[in-house]
C-alpha cells in the first residue's frame, strides 16, 4: 500500500510540474513578440497572400472540389503555424538552458522527462490556439466546414496532437545543442519540409520529384487529416493516417529528446 501511495504521489508531483511548466511555456510565448509573431502573424499574412493571388487554382483540372482556395488552404496554414510553434518552443527552451533555468530544474527532485513534457504541453496548447484562430478566420470569411462543428473539433484535436509531436523535435535540438541560435537555424528547413508536402497544393498536381516526396512526407498525412473534415467530410482512413504520422513523429521526438537528455547529463552541457 505504501508503495502504491508513493507511486501515486510521484505521479501527482510530476503532473503538477508538467502543468506548471506548460503554463509557463504558453505565457512565455505570449509575452515575447519574437516568439508569438511567427506563429500567428506570418502564417496569417501568407494565407491572405496565397488565397488572394492563387485563388483561381481551384479551376485547374484535377484540383479537389472545394468551395474556395481559402477552404483548401486553411489546413496548410494550421500546419505551418504548428511547425513554427515547434521551432519557437525549441528556441524558448534553448534560451532557458542558456540562462541556467533548465539546469536548476534538472537539479530539483523531479523527473527530467517531466520537464520536457511540460514544454510539449505548452506547444500542444499553442497548437490548439492556432487551430482555433484559423478556424475562426475561415468562419469569418464564409468557409463552409463540410463536417460541421464536429469537423472543426477534429481539425483542432489533430492540430493539438501534432503540435505536441512536432514540438518534441524542437525540444530535442534545444536539449542537444543548448543554443537558441542553433534551433533558429532550423527555421529554413521547416519551410523546405513543409513545401515538400501537400500543405499548400494538391499532391496530384505536383511535378516530380516533389510529388513523390510529398507522397511519403509525414506532414502530408497530417495536413490531409486536418483538411479532410473541412473540405469533404469525415474519412476514417485519412484520420487514421494522420494519427499514425503524428504518433511516428511523436515517438521519434521522444527518443531524440531522451538521447539529448542523456548526453546533457553525461557531459554536463
């Protein structure tokens, strides 16, 4: 009984740590314009430019049947915002490492992985916030959600899970390097991987080799899972593929973060 009580107490303590650090991560992002602006402002501006300048793309033969290019692009804007949120979260974690805040947490009698999970919870919350933001933009400009309110909730739920998984990659880089400049250097790579997916254009209309790369890009499965309830209704296969892609990225993120934590513990930096 005492063993069970001790385990429960440790789990409760770690949960409090995760929630506290997650809340701190969200507040930290909102208080720093250099972290928040890329997550919301840049994807919103790019969405406006793309829908305004490429709206006639929906008339191309083979383009998925949609009400407007904005309806098609919403999922891509959400995924772009998630990628930037993961990058910003990694930068914030690296800043904490540089300032010595993370080292003080490591010295505390709490699980070190709970510290990382706290950061990921914060990124998940930002993922939900950005999804709600772009869903609201769609509603304001008359975008019909084919699956209705349930479709919007599915998109937000997938974005939340994807935000946590993608955020783990930024956390792993931050833990391994301990430098905000290194994490920031991955910013261009974010766009390369993103544009080589079906986030901004249908995969069927791409040319090689981008078409083949997009076919196997995990981000394509995620964005199609978010897009499906918006443009065509609920599809179990699309949602399952998105969940599997999120799980794959999440497991890879956890493994990389664990390896980075071991390296930091072994070398002290």
